[in-house]
């Protein structure tokens, strides 16, 4: 909904928030610090409140999660149609529910999961449904309190596991259900920018899945099992490249919307997987950059949220690398 004047106030606020995004000078400062010093740098940025209670670099994840939750809350309050932001929050519901469903199928005891669910990677405050509600629904096997799209995903995942006994099929059931819902909702509600963004994200996931399948020497059936439908590139595109040299994929992508990926595949080695991750993020940055020309509409809000997510990813990668003793030049090569 480009030039939707309902978003005039929200976009004005977003333009102000954009000035707090991390710039190159700030990143240089972060890279020049130790892992402990990085916390002091973060305390002098837009992450100040989020990391106020973080005492050790190893505990930074809680602060980054808090920062993302604050961003989601702010955007939900600003958006005339909060349901748009809920599409991004719903992704965390799917992630949490996927972990809980796998724990349930593996019959993990409550003490193995813990009251917060951190032991199996649950993240609270970011999704639309509290973790406690999700946990109770799975523990009681009573899903009625959950949104219907989540209920359907749980049932599909259970059916897939019953037929295959493979946890990877649980992952796929949740992923297919989530992306189908996001794409269809964006299309039905008339948000072409968001519709295109979600389809682009699926394509990038499929490209990475294709490379993993190819590197592992797996066959077409494995590729089909990892493929998520609903994007711009269909399954036949990837099937046609499975038995070809990876340079053929580079040629096919060179002049399309994913031209940024072509140089990675022209010089592909498994050790350069980080370069693919970087190129995929740059594709997303290119896409959200188009929102800059939109005066009023949901586009600037979505763009800001994507930038904040990538910013948090960057900070996480930088601090994790420092904790692992990775040299600065290697860290710089892997940052957006």
C-alpha cells in the first residue's frame, strides 16, 4: 500500500529511529574492542537499555533479544495495521512451537525443558503468543488457545513425524506452513512490498538448502524434501542445476534479482559459506532499500525492522567471533 497516508506519523517516527542505526564508524569502534569492551560500546548506542543488565559478553543474547522485542513493540504501536508487524512476530511463535513439538515427540520431561524453555532455544517476548501459553498447550495437549495457523502446523508436523520418524520432517512441516501463511496473508491484504520480501526470503533459504544438498552429494529426493514452495524460483530451477557444475548456477543468477549471489558461486568452495550468507543478507538490504522512495506506507516500517534484525545479527556475529578469538580481519570479512 504505497503512499498510504495513514502511515504519515509512523513513517516520520521511523525516519527518526533510522538515525540511531549503527554506522560504519560505530562498527569500527566495536571491532577495535575486546569482547568485554564491546559491551561498553553497546552501552553507548541504541542498545543501551537492552544490555543494561548484561554483565558478561557470553550473556549478550538476552540483551539482543530484549532489543528486538522493544523494536517489535514500538513498531506494533506505530503501525495503523499492527497485523503487518505481527507477521514478523509470528515467525518466532513458529520457531518456539517447532522446538516444543520436537521436545514433545521426543518425550522430553518438563525438567529437561525448564520453566523458561531456554534449554531448547525458546525465546519469549518477541512472538505474538507468550512462551508459557505455548508450553501449556503442548504439555496439556490442548491447542485451542493458539491461533489456528499454529494449530494446523502442529498437527501437520505430528503427522509427518508419525509417517517418517524424522525430526527434519517436523522442521519442514513448520517451515512450509509458516511461509505459506506469510506469503498468502501479505498478498490477500494488499501489501506487494511485503509479499515480495517474503518470497525473496524463501528463495534465499532454498538457495542455501540447494548448496547443502549438493555439497553433501544428496539426490533429487533430498532436494525436494528441503525445498520450500511459494517463492520466485521454482523447484525445477534447482533440480536442473543439481547435476551441473556450480558455475552454471552462477550464470543463471547473474542477470536476475539475485545477481549478488553469482560471484559467490563463481568462486565457490565450502569454506566460503560465510560469503553466501553475507550475499543473501545484501540481497535483503537491496530489497528494503527500495522502501526509501516510499513517502507513506508500511514499507519504511518493514524496512526498518529488517535493518534492525540484520543489525542485531551483525552485533551477535562480531561479539561471538571475539569470544572465539577470530582475528579482526576475518571478522570484517564476514560482516554486512
